[in-house]
C-alpha cells in the first residue's frame, strides 16, 4: 500500500476539524444552514492556512443530501463522489497551469450547463492571481450574472494581484495564520494517532518553524518522523539542519562581546555539521527581533515573542544591546539574507555578516557612521581620547625644528641716478585711435538674440518666430518689421496681445520704443553703406604706418634709411 503524506491524510473533512479559522467556519456554516449561499467566494491568506480545504468542504456541504449543522455528512453519494473525483460537476483547477484566456472561455461555456449529479456546479480555482488579464476579463461576465446552479470558489495567496472588478463580485474571507498554540495541539494529536513519539519541546519547535501554516507543520513532522527513537528537539534540529536556540544564543553572545574570533569559530563548527547558512541567519534574525521587541515594548510585547528561549539566557542579551544597535543588526541580517540566495559562496557571505555584526563600524552606511560616532562618545565619556590617525598630507616632517625668524633685510642704499637725457620728440606722433561706439541699431539688429528674450508668448507663436522659413525680423530706426512667409502666418502672429508683447520686448531689448508691423515676403537685402568719417579716420593711420616707423627710428642714433 502506498504511503500518504500526513498533510493529505489528515486534511480536515468537516468545518469542525479546521483549526485557527473559527471566524470563517462560523460564517460559512450559518450561510449553509440558512440557505443564503453566495455564488462567488474569494479565500485569501498565507499558505497552509486552510483555503483549499475549506473550499472542498464548502463544495461538499452545498451538495450534501443530508447536511449536519452546516457540515457535509461525508456518507451520501454526493459527498463520496465529490471526494473521490467521480462527480465532474465539482472541478478543481490550478490557475498557475490554466491561466490563458482560452481555458477560461472553455470553462465559461461549460459552466452554463446544468449539473448532472448534484445540485450546484462548483469550480474551485486555486492560485487565481496567476490568471492573465484577458482571462480575468473573460471571467467577469459570468461572475456578475451566473446561472442559479453555478458557484465559484477562488483562492489566492496574493490578493493585491487580483483585479478590483473580480474582488467586488466575490465574498472575501481572509484566513489568518494559525497560532503556535493551536499548531502545537494539532501536531501532538496527529503524532499520537500516528504513534510518533513526539516530545512537547519538539512540537513547539515545529510549530514555530511552521510560521502559522498547518500544512508546513505536518510536512516537517512527516520529515522528522523517519528517525528512530524519541522525536526530541535535538533530533528535529539535526534533521532540519538548524543550529538551535542554545547555539544561536551563544553566537549572539559573541556578537555582544565583539568577539569576532569566537563567532567565526562557532560558525565554522555549524558549517561542518551541515547546518544551512540561510537558516542560521534566519534564526539569528528571529532572536534579534525578540530582543528588539523586549527592548522597545517590555510589557505589552511579550505575546509577540516567538518563544523558545529561557529567561536566564535572553535577559543578558537584551541588556547587552541598545535599541539602535538591534535595529542596525536587523538591517545587516536582512540584507545578508537577501543576498545569500544568489551568492556563489554562502559561507563567505555568512562570515562577512558576522564580522559586520561584531564590528558594526565597518559598514559604510549611516548606521556604521553612527556606530563609529557612538564609540568615540563612549571613549570620551570614560576620559579616553580617541587616537587621531594623521593623513599623509597632514603628517609633520621627521625633524621638528622651530621655524627661523625671518632676518631683517638690510635696506639698500639709495643710489644717485642721473636724470635721463631728453629725447628728441618724433617728427610725427602716432595717431590716437578713437573708441568705436556700438550703436543701438547694431544691437537691435540681432534678431536671434531678441528671440532668446521672449518669455510671455504662447508656445505656437514661439514656434513660428523661431523658424527662419516662417518669420524673420528686421530692426529699423523706430520699427520692428516681421516678414512672414504667408498671409496665414501673418494673421496668426498679428492677433490678440502678441504685437503688444513684442513691442514691450523690443523696447526692453533695444532701449527705445519700437512699433511692430507685419509684412508678407522676405526682408530686403540691405545696401552697402558708404564709409563714415569715423571709419575713414580709423583707416587713416594705416596709410602712415611707414612714416610712424621712421619717426620712431630717429630716436636711436644707429638707425639709417638707405
């Protein structure tokens, strides 16, 4: 005979056997007794809390020929047929493998047919969040207006992935994590029925490891039950590759004493014993969490503790750390756990994590800086001055010699310098270049520069003005003429307050008032202006450059012109 796993063998067959979900069980039983059964249910919650189990019980209960206080009798042909899978009107689907729109359309078309053997056709869709958006849309219509004989029971562990349109058409039931006490009781009952010598300490440990999931707890019990003799806490730790509370507390004690050598030695011993590094860091993180809760909420936080540690062990650890240190340690542990699963060397990462825990000042984060600052403050509080390591640039020279006082410089004696001989004036002086005045017209002629100053115009006007093929501006004496490529462009620019804005901008740019006018066409080519007198005066010295050179040479006696 084939072996059946414990979580399958001991799956509840009635609402009375469901543990930790009394609020849901009571509501479903009342609906069945009163006949007010919904057409769509949405069961949400973490894994192993009874969602699929309650869905199967509900499917049997609504089709049971002789229900007992809202529970299926599990004896009638309908209950037996649904249980063994011979009645096809009750169908369980896995949305992870049937997530396409074609599968949901086929299900929708099939759901319209009346059931052949039972009263209601029930579809249990597990992991419904795996459906595609098109599949959800295909399911909407039949969820909104289902036939009288149809019922949907949807189950998911990730409610946030289910569209709001689906949620609004279902009755939602949130399954809670099963308490450690309820888990322990159920594990002890199953172990007693299976004749497994399970101790109470081992049952409590399995309940903590299950983390609120009864299925996980039964799977762990099934894994550990293969050992010979009594199933104690030590056996569970050895089978599951865990360090245990005693060794975890010893590791954290090394961290509290900043004993890096002791922590690494303990880690090496656990590694050689085959302990999983990820599980070990998880145990340390759970202990740090308990210490943090005891530190921040010493009175009301006792119910939040995972338990398993004796008071004589956990109290010294609580007093050894501050709340800020515990928060920093939790951050380091969480980061190490996240990086551990994609690491090439899990042992090395675990060792680095322990080194950072023993010396938190090694971190480059804000927490590391805070740890270094706290260390300095502690040293100062005890009257110990921290050592200052000089940087190479600030290091003093090898020989410390007092700087020499600067000697008084002897005042040089004033020498009698004979007056220079008067130089013969040049016959012709170099002409003085007059400064070239920049006229307003030259500044005003920069159309591109003027465009950069425009701020208060609509975006479309800006676009037309910045295109040379559409508009070009020419500054004249008292006007600004804007030449456009067409009548349409001119009419677009010459409307509203655009001309007024352009006139204000032109006045601000040129310093004088200018009238803005628009014309169609291209701006005329400016004729070449004759040279002004000023330019002639500027070019005149270029003609006398040779005479200037001769005048300059006459100042020296050895200069001759051949």
